[in-house]
C-alpha cells in the first residue's frame, strides 16, 4: 500500500517473532548510524534516518497492481528501497497494547525511510505518524533539518535529497522487537529495538552503506481511532557482536538494494 491509499488509520509492517506492524494506509520515518554532526541534527528533530530509516512507505504495494507484478516473472519488480508485498490487514491499529506496538514499529520504519528525504512524502509521513496537535510543528522542524545543505552534503545527497548519478541512496529501518513499558486506555509508551541501513551504494560512493543499532522510545496517544506519536527519545544499541564476515562489494550492495524490497509490515 502506498501513502496515497485510502484509509482511516494505518497500514502494516512485519517484524520479529509475533510482532506485526501496520501503518496508516493514507500515510507513509529516520536515523542513521554514526555520531556525525549530520546524525545529531536529525536526531534532534526527531527522526532520522535511521535515522532511519526505511519505509519507502509511499511505494508500498498493496492493491491489485502489486499482485500483478508477479506476471512478469520471479524477479521482484521494485524500485530501490521500495517495500514489496500486499498488506495483510485493512483496518487501523488495534486499541490495545499490541496495536500500540504495531504502530510504534511501523512508524519507526516510516520515519527512517528514504521517503523522509522527499518533501511531499515527508509531509505525508509526518501527518500520518504524529498526533494532529503537534504534526504541524514537527513538520516545520523536519523540513528545516532535511533541507539543510550541510546535512545533505555530509551524507552525499544534493540539495533536493537525491543521490549522485550512478549511486543508490539507502535508508531502511528493520525492527527487531518491541516492548510496552507503560500503558492506559489513551496513552502508551513503547520501545522499538531496531537495526538500520544507511548510506550510498555505488562504486564511487564515499559514504558506503553501514549498519547501526538503536532503541527508540515512543510516546503514543489514542487519537481519532488510531495510535499517534506525541514524542520520542532515541539511544544507541543494544548492539550485537559482529561476525567476521567480509563486506560485500559496492556492486553487490546496489544489486541487493534494487532487487530486495523492504517489508510492507513490521509486526
């Protein structure tokens, strides 16, 4: 499903174990690894790619057109970083703890996606994820952060948030698990532990795709029959011990990003 799909609340995403995420159908999240000044900027405003990132939320397939892609063969038909698959559910997030976890996980994916670097898609994501009374202020903050020439230059993008010719921008968030630390009928505090991929793939890239681990705590409120974000805090880790695996070549990474779409649901 895409940000433009009809919906009253959310769509879906998938995660570890029995976790399963859903994101509003009409809406479309960022952070990235490393402690650079660019990452700090994004963290301050409350998102960044993953800084996440990844839901290339706006490109989620979910209608008949998604299944139609299967007629062209076994190879998935997706654009770089675009999620694939059909959404398993139609309704919004449930008004319970599991629904709050699903909302938080899906919102983490959206806020950490490459969609946050496109103004129109970013506005859709922000409107979908945040509570109405704070969405406008958050949108202003994020527009300032994502339009910063210094920030974009530091991560290798042009002033419009686009990757250089011959390179592919990667910003994806992959939830590993969620935990409710407080809840009531109208409020919930949910921690989302996730890993993220962020960088530019391509032979001439000076910012190769790297992996980072974070835990973000989301404050959610039940508004208009759906869970919405009112605030969040992010911290590094837990970070697992890395295995002694050789990093893939730039060409292999680009091929993987272009052929493997992101998940359409996280929990």
